C-alpha cells in the first residue's frame, strides 16, 4: 500500500472501512501487451476517482471488475464477490456508464431505462418505477417521455447515468462521465455524481483522464499509468481548505517572493508558473500580501484560499519525492 | 431535505433504495426475448413499425380465409397445405428482412451492446434471445395459414377419416413452417448482425433469398429438363345432375372432351400442366359416361435440376419435405435420390447460422 509522504495532508486509506473493490496483484496480459501490471488497489465507499491517460488500463480494469475479462493473475473482488467466479452477481449489482454514446435515438427515455432495468433483473413493474425514479434523480423527470434522439448531449449523458443507476446498484462505474459536455453541463454532471455518492450512499468509481475535474468530487483518488498503480490517496483532508494562500501575478514572482519572505511569511515555490503559495499563519497574511503586491505594483491575477490541487500530487512522482514534500 | 417558504413547501423525497426482488439470468433472458418479440411486431412502437409485420400477417390470412370458405362449401382448397410454405415464402422473406435488422442492427448502430453485456446476461444469452424471438415470431406467422385452414377443414369434416386425412396432409406444412422459420430467421439474423445499418441489412437479406430462389429456379426449369409422354384413360360422367343434360362437354360439337382445366378433377394423378391432348368418346358400355384418353408429359429432371434447389434455403426446406414425407407438389423437382443431401444441408445451415450468431457476439467489447 502506498505510504503517505506527509501525514497532515495525505492519508493512506484506513483499513477499518468495508471495501467495495479489492484488487491484489492484478495482472492482465494480452498476447504481447501488459494492460495491468501487479495492480493492488482498495476502493472504499464514497467517490473514487480512477485517473489515467488513455491506454493506462482503465478500460481493462473496468472489464475485469465487471467479470467480463479474467485476469492473468491476481485476486479481485467487487462488493465482496470474487470477480473471476461471480461476475454475473456482480453485474447485477453494479451500474456501468460507458464512455461512448450508447443510446438509441428512437425510443423514449422511460422505455429505454425501463428495458435496461429489466435487463438488470428487475421485475416488470419494479423496472418501470425504478426507471422513473432514476430519471427523476438525474433531472429528466419532465422529459422522460421524449425520444432520446431529441435530447442534448448533456441530457443524453444523464440518460446514460440513469440507466446505470436504475435498480439501486451497490457500485457505479462511470467511464468519462463528462465527455463532450460544455463547462456548465460538466459542473451539473459532477454535482449529480457528487450527490449520488454522498446522499444516495452509492459507492462511485469515476474513471477520467481529467484529474482537475474529478478531484472536485472525489474522496479518494487512484492513479494508474501503464497498468501500474501510480498513486492512491484519500482526499479527506483536502476537502477542507489547506492553510495555503495561492497568489498569482503576471510578472515579478521572484520579487514578490523575496518581499513576502522578508515579511516573515512562509512562501513555497509552485509548479504552476507565476504562482506562489503562502502559508496562512495567525498573521494577517492577506493584508501583508495585498500591501506587498500594491507596493511592488505587480499585476495580481489571482488570490485564492487554496485547496490542494491534486494534479500536483501526482506530478510529484515525476518531480521527486523530496521536492514534493518540500512543497507540501 | 425541505425548503420552506411562506407560500409552499417543497419536499425532496430523496433517494429510496430498491429492496424488492431481483431476478436471475433466466428471467432476464426471457425479458429480452419478450422485448424482442414485441419489437418484431411493432408492439409498443409507433405505427410505422407495425406496417410490415401486420401486412404480412394479413397476407397470410387471405388464403387461409378462402380455404375456410372453400372447405365449408366442400370445394377444393384455394391453396393446398403442400404449397403454402412455398408460395407464401416471399412474405416470409419480407418479414425477416424487416424484423432481423430491427432486432440486431439497431443495437449495433447505437452501440447499445455494452449496456447489455455489463449486466448479468452472458455473451450467448443475447443472440439466443434474438434467435428464439425471430424464429418463434416467424413460426407463428407461417403456421397461421396452416392452422386456420386446418381448423376450417376440421370444422366442416363429416367423418373421423376425413379428419385423419386432413391431419396427415397438414403435417408436412407444419414441418415446412418450422424448418423455413428456423432457416430464414437464423440466416437473416446472421446477416443483420454484421452491420449497424438497417437498410443495408434489409437489402442484403432480401437479395440473398430472392437471388438464390431465382438461380435455383433457373437451374430447375431451364437446365436439362426433358419430358416423357404418358397416356391415361379414365371415365367421366356426362350427365349433369342438376340439368339432366346428357352431354355436359358437348361431344361431337367440335370439342372433344372436357376443358383442359378440368382434367385433373376427373382423372386422378393427372396435372393440368403439360397436357398435350384430351380425347373423349361416349362409353358404349356405360350410358351417361364417356371414356377419356388424356395425354400429358411429365418432366424428367437432370441431376443439375435436382441439385439446383440446394442453392436456395426455401427449396432446401421443400426438398427435405419431399424426401421426409415422400410427397411432392411439383413445386420443385423431386430431389430423389439426393433427398438426404437436402436434409443434411438443412441441418448444417441451421447449425452454421446459429453457431455464427454465437461466435459473432462472443467478442463484443463493453467499452
């Protein structure tokens, strides 16, 4: 298991919670490609981000979790069921939202979700009720009798989510749920996923290649690259604001840094260009920063009470552990 | 959570976990089967989806209704059992050419398959449900004229023996309905499962069945068919019971004997086709009757003509029927002695087409 470099801000996931997904030394080899290489991850209830570039092994992992691929070696269980042997039971309790478009144009949202509810094992009447519920939860109550072909991209994504949600799954696997959405639609989709993960009490795994997006809603993050675990981290501590203030100026970063250090503030270099992280102690940091910027007549573009940015977390691996710790 | 205002109260009833029963794979396959059958007949769909299936059903009922009328008035059937499957084949092809793409091409077109395979269904369950759905739907449609005719015949039967004869005559038609439904539905599903474009699938299915029928028709008719002349004598009444006219067919009035169209009614075993001559003389020993001498030709088929039917799935079914029941309706050349080959091909086509369907869906990706 991954060990936290700095106990204050990152915690390894604690083992006293029920695990949703448990994969141990998971390896998947195709003829000449190793898609997953000795991957060990544990997913706890809540929302977990599965981050990785295209080809990192996300799809392979999802297929194994659904019991559709048998791993070359290693153990994997989902909702306490062995994925090698009980894929059918797992698939009955896991909602899957594929990345690509998968909706017929010429049926209504209700018919479509009802049918897929039946395909999940719901009896006819229950499927109808659950489809109506699922569509209501994703905010398509009014439009549920409209043909899916008339829907916007955002609404289609919601239908895809509704079909995964129908029948109260124990786990949702969402593959790139914000694909193709405009910023507003993306925010709405993320808010919806957040609500499902928190209010509905359904464990959610969100696979994405956009870390900046899913970090906003995740409790845990798992990053994989080349089929290997890059990092797993709990973001519990990061949901609160960190005691850092980000200061971004268009120019004169070094000048400002010198000035602030002079004033007795702890200033950390930043990976993002032209940005400084200033530790928020008891001192009137905001005032000092404001005055410093004003004195130096620097073009201030951003002053932000900092939540940790997770891409930095993962970037550390490349920068090197010592640099990462210093920055944190 | 509730938001309270002075005017109204909005209740968000929130998420309710589902605690009801969950069904197993067998139920899910059954649900997919029923869903597919409904789709075939356009039930729960718009009126456009109903046009073709219900038109075919209407067409199937026309000869059946006429047959019921004919048997109620004790006349020969308009369309005998033996020719039903063969003559109505065009409509069966129309039915599957529309239904098969509806069943499988749609899901390919819209990439819906990942949603099925991420559910409890196994890879084989999807093609199984689709094949059973189209097979049973087409079977129902093809059995319709047979069964309606049979019920009509039974209702107007006057003796148990008649019922027995009728059942025996109907049985090959039931066999044809089964075999033809299996072959047409499996082959057309296999074709439709290769493309997500419905129009192309429909076209390919129609062309396949119509072209093979045409080719095998050419082989049967044009290539290597010779004729052998026969001459039979039979006795026919010349007295019309109703008018007591003693010269029904007007012997001596320039015409010698009954019209050629009526010969098959009078002389058993003689078909109206290929008649070369009819001659009649009043029977000197039997007043009120005439002796007829009918000359006709029967085709002698070359091996090419006999094997020609093997190109066309519909004729494969017909040839197998002829071999199994030893009954021919002269629709296609009697394949004897290669009848067993027809039966073997029928079995092989069913196995290959259904096996092809299972193979087709074994490697479908979910993402």
